[in-house]
């Protein structure tokens, strides 16, 4: 029997725990705070930031949004980040990606104080993660790990295949699994015979951005299949990188899209903001 990993339910439990803890801190006048920076009006980014702020409000975390025009100059964005770095109300700074083209994403991410880098994208935090002693675990990879743990899916000694090697998802999730003693393989667009490689995975993570790329023929019987992808089809519906109807007949565990990894990412952002507040207050 395939178990469906209900990200919405797991995330709601985590958010409930965060709410309790944030309430205790706020009662002592030490409310955690998140600043979201949105440049331009990419429709998906606007929705992501709105959802993240709504989740903060529900969890009792202070949040503020800095919405800047598409034409914002790099210096102005860096000045805002510097101000937020020094603002004692703010414990987490979220730069919503992607940034409009002329802006230098790396320079902008490097400008965020590593102490407030709740997305875990600053090189100091990437380095700490690589060394196995993360300060902030990046939110989506952290969410994937929390789902595996919630369902007590064995990691140690297992083969984990990750499809996608982005700094945001594929690479950090590979590191987290390796630190938990999985044997990892990270695939990308140049991987040869990707189907055969994927079939070796006791855990298969898809983070590519290609609708229904992973078919049943690419999955080992009984594997845990985690679908990070979010793809909007021309008819407006959302699908993941995994062909859910087919693969769910073969997998041992599987995440749906929507309602899988997405809600976990937001829960982990709240968790990182709370932890940052506890460290820095
Ligand atoms: P990304 O930066 O575009 O990276 C995509 C990765 O997939 C790259 O490493 C690329 O390989 C690889 N790839 C692309 N086509 C491939 C193919 N045909 N075969 C094998 N590998 C292929 O994407 P991302 O930021 O990691 O995001 C991936 C997906 O996750 C997107 O759908 C995104 O919307 C979603 N996402 C969801 C959440 C969430 O909260 N659920 C969070 C973040 C991202 P190369 O490196 O060789 O180009």
C-alpha cells in the first residue's frame, strides 16, 4: 500500500508548535520578525510572498513586506538589506527569487547578514551546511527531510537519488541526506541513462521543474518519492515533476502536488525565523 505524504497536515502540526513557542516569546516582548523583500511583480513571487506573510501572521510572527519596483537599482536594494540587517525587530530576511535580470543575485544574497539568512543561501551558511553543521537549513530541503522523518522513512545506508542540482534544492537536499548517512547520487541535465540511475533510489527526490518528468518506469518498487516540482500547465492546473497517478501505484511513499513539499517550505521558513530570534535576541 502506498502511503501519501500529506505535506499540508505535517506543516500544520509544525506551524502549531511554532505558534505556541512564538506566543511564549512574544509574551516576554520578544516577538520573532521576518522581512520579505520582493522586487518586481512576478505573479508567482507575489503569491509566494503573500502566503509566507499570511503564515507568519497565523503563527504570531511579525512580518513586513518591502515591495520594490522592477527598475530598482542594485545600490538601493543593498541599502535596504543593510538597514534590515541592523533592525532589531527583524530576525529573518527573505529575498524572494528570482530577482529581475539586471540585479546581481549573488551580490544581493551575500549582503544579507548570515545571522538573518533564514533561506540558508549566504555562502557562510552554505559552507556550514556542507561541513555538516548548518546554522540555517534551507527551507525546501529542510521540509523534505522533515517529511521523511515524519513517516520514519529509513535514510541511513539507503540509496538516495536526487534529480536536479540547484543551489536552492537539489544540492542542499543531497548534502542533508549524505549527512544522515544515505549514499547519494545527484542527477542533472547531462546525466546519461537517468531512468536507470533513478531506479536505484530507495529515496527519489525530483527537483527539476519539468511536468511529470519522472514516470513509473524510473522508480524502484516501494521507493519513497518526493516531488519538489511546481509546474503550471496551460490549463492553469498545478502538477509536480512526478507523474503522480502512475508512480503512486509503484512507490512506497509519495508526495502530492499541490499539498506536498510546498506547505513544508513555508513551515520551515517560520521555524528558521523563530530559531534565529531565539539565537539573536
Ligand atoms: P532550477 O534551478 O531550474 O534547477 C533545475 C535542475 O534540474 C538543474 O540542476 C537542471 O540540470 C535539472 N534538470 C533540468 N532538466 C533536466 C532533465 N531533463 N533531466 C535531468 N535534470 C534536469 O530549479 P529549482 O529552483 O531547483 O526548482 C526545481 C523545481 O522545484 C521547480 O519546479 C520549482 O518551481 C520547484 N520548487 C518548489 C519549491 C517548493 O517549495 N515546493 C521550492 C523551490 C523550488 P542542470 O544543472 O544540468 O541545468
